[in-house]
C-alpha cells in the first residue's frame, strides 16, 4: 500500500491551559472515508482543522499527501491546494455571486483561465444540483443550497482530500438530507473524505471507519457496523445512547 | 417621479384616494393632525417656520443690497449696505469679493486656471460616485487629472506664467488638501489597520499602534503647527520642503490615524469564518485581504468612513493657523478690508453653503453606496 493521504502521529495541542488534543494518531488512506464523532468539546473539530492548519498543532507530526505540515508557508500552500474544506456555517463569500465564489480560488490560486474556471464551476454546480443559482448571491439561497455551493466551491479546486466540519449542524432538518445526499454522491466518486458529523445514518452508509473522540483523545475506531453494534468502551456506549435518544 | 408615484399607489391601495390633492390631504391628516396634541405641535412649528422663513426671506432677498456704487478711484461705497444693516443682507460683498474668496491671491488674470481645476475635481468626484464608471480606467483618469491639476495650478509651461503655491488660495486649496489628504490617508489607514491586527509581526503591530495612538492623541492644530514650524528646524540648512506639502503630509497622517480605526472596526466585524474559508481555499494573505476581507470590511463601515471624510473635509479649514489661504481663510480675509468690515454674516453664509454642498454630496453618495451594496446580500 502507498503512503496514507493523511498521517497524524502523536499530535498534541493546547488552548492556553486546556489540553484539547492528547496524543492523536490517525492515518487515512487514499480513497478512505472516515467519520469522526464525539460529544461537543471532544476536540474533533480542532483535530480536523489541524489537517489544513486552520489550527496549529504544537507537538507531533501531521503529513498530508506526502507533505509535512510545518510553519513553512510553501508546504502549507501546497497542502491547502490539495485539501478542500466545508464548514458548519458555510462561509460563502457574501459579496460574490455563487459562480464567483466557485471560480475565485481556481483563477487566483490555480491560475486557471476565467472561461475554463467558469465551465468547471458550472459542472460542479450541476453536480450539486443548483446550476440555476449561479448568478445569485449567497444571501438569496437557503441554508441547504448554500452548503451545497460550499461543497462545489471546495471541489472546484479539484482537491485530493475533502474535510467536512459538521456540515449539517447549522441546517434545518428538512435541508440535511440534500446536503448528505451530495456528500454520499461525492463518496461514490472515491474521494478521500474526513467528516466530523453526528449523522450516524451517513456514517453507516458511507464510512469505511468511524473514529470516536472524547476529551481530546481517540477512544475507539473501527468499521461503523462493528463499532455501533459492539461499542468497547462506556464512553462510546453513553455517547451512542445520547445520540440515539436525540433522534 | 410619476413612476414612483403610481407604484406607491399600487403598493398602498388604502392611500389611493384618487386625485393627488386628496392624497396630500390624507397624508397631512394622518401625519400632522392625527391627534389634538400633534395638531397643536404641528401648528406651532408651522407658525415658527413661516415666521422665521419670512424674516429670513425678507433679509436675504426682499431688502437685500445686491450692488454698491464705486467712487472715482474704483473703491466700493458701502454706505447703502451699512444703512441696511440688520434689515437686509449685503450680497454686494459677495459680488465684490467672490473671486478673492474662491481663488485667494492667485493672479487675477490667471484665475481661470484654478477655476478649471475646481471643475476637474468636481468632475472626478461626480464620475467616481457613478457605479458605471467603476473600471480600471477610472484610476488612470484620476492620475491624469491630478497631474493636470498640478500642472495648471503651477504653470510655467506653454506660456502659462509660473504661480508658486504660496499664492494659491481659496476653494482649490481646500479641495487639494481634502482630496490628496484622503487619497493618501486611505491606503495608509488600511495598512495601519491591517498592521494593528497582524498577530504574526509584533514589531509591525507596535509601530501601527504607536502611529495611530500618537496621532489620534494630538489635536490637528498642534500637528499642523509642528509641520509648519518645528519640522523645518530638523531639516539641514538649505533643504526646504514646501509649506503646503508639509501641511498636506500632516493631514494625511492625521486622517490616516482616524480612518485606520474605522477600517479596524470593519475588519473586526467580519466573521472569522470568512478568513478561514479563504485560507482553506489556498488564497495567500494579500489575495485574501484584497478579495475577501477588505471588500466586506469596508462596505460595513461606509457610513463611518464618510463621517470621517466629512469631518476631515471641514478640518482642512484649520490651515488658517499656519497661513495657508484655504476657503475659510480667504473668506475671513475678504472682510478684513475696512470698507467691508462687519459683513461677516453674508460671507460665512456663502462659505457654509459651499461646504454644505460638498458634504451633502458625500452624505448622499454614502447612502447610495450603502443601498447598492446591500442589494442581494442579506444574510
């Protein structure tokens, strides 16, 4: 097997006195789909944000697509070009149209000609099923539509890895499905994905592996069927019971 | 006008009482005379408005003196005006002095040059306020026009006599100080605001904090005074930087510090996610700043920016204390002449009207921009 798409070795991070990531080791193979779950405050968002250095880790090693994350700006640029991210709060650029949101990075970062970038953007907007909204501004779209645009925007950079940081947590229940369907469609193309989510149905359907985090540690990980059927720890058992009660 | 009229009728059928007159009557009744109290207040205000309005009209128009005779030596005979003092305005002082007020000591025969410059400035402002002119070419037009303004004011080529800038005065000085001042201050302000927020470079940050706090903590008058009196003391003998330029630099530094805090407010109001999304897409710092952060941050603070612009436009009148003849100074000087002493009201009304025109135009433009930028961008 070739080297993993993402490799984290003994990663540690503190916010001031608070130890938010305790010795995280995790490797994600190319084409693998990993769902990260855990109670709020467990460090799962921080962990995923370390992968493209929206947060800096303080100890340990993170290697993404063969490049180690250091304070070297070059390495960071390389990694960010290959890693797409979708945020809980969409973070579309409100002063740009949907199309401009999607073409900005390909034109400015990949130096793609404008025409080509627009064709590419329309292709991805069709794939997330909202090509007709291309000329609108983000504020004119529903939450679910905005999140699908955010996915298209990230895909327009043609990344090798996609990170999802609670992509459905800010959505109204009736919009969750359209976003999850888009993500399932993406998973079927063989994209390497790391998703922080509480959507256990999604995890069951697409994940190769579920990673359960609590208090800054990886507590358990394994295939969804196994881990959900036979949680090995009390912490996961408690978490699952709470999640299921909530549904 | 008529279009908006009919559309408001469609939107509010309850107000559509047919003829415009009855609509007006309805408006009056609902807005001004809805209750006995509001009727009394409305009537009282109406009475005051009419009375003062009529008094002012009588002073400014009916009893005003528009011209005064001149004696054999060409000196104005202001006896008529003195006789009418308190009853009618003496607009003759404006008729007599407007050239001096507008252009100061600029050689009389050459005053068409600053006049063209003023028109160029106004043309630039008007064009820049129009969305359809927002292209790259506009920056080029600005550059060319500003060079042209400098060339016209100084002269010394193509048969135009050289006019040193200590002879400049009046409205062109005000517009030059304000325009170059803001044009210089704005980029400085953006850099200082960005610098103040940069976490990675503590030295830059300290420098920006010091600049902003030092300049903001000092009255503009003392800054101008330092620029005009103290600064030359530190220059080697023989080196002399022009007084107008020194005042201009003082203005740039002053306005820059104030604008920097306005820009910083805009930067702080921007959700962190915007910057993170730009980072995640691989945009570099300057790409992120120019394409994502600043466009949004500046839109947020348009009202505050324009507020500072307006205040600053009027602050240019403080160059009075260092002997530069801006519009306010020429106005004051115009009534120093014994014949015209005591006609300050008329002159200051004129000055107020000129300042108001520019400031009101800025205010309206600001409102238009806000409206324009808010379209389709609700969140």
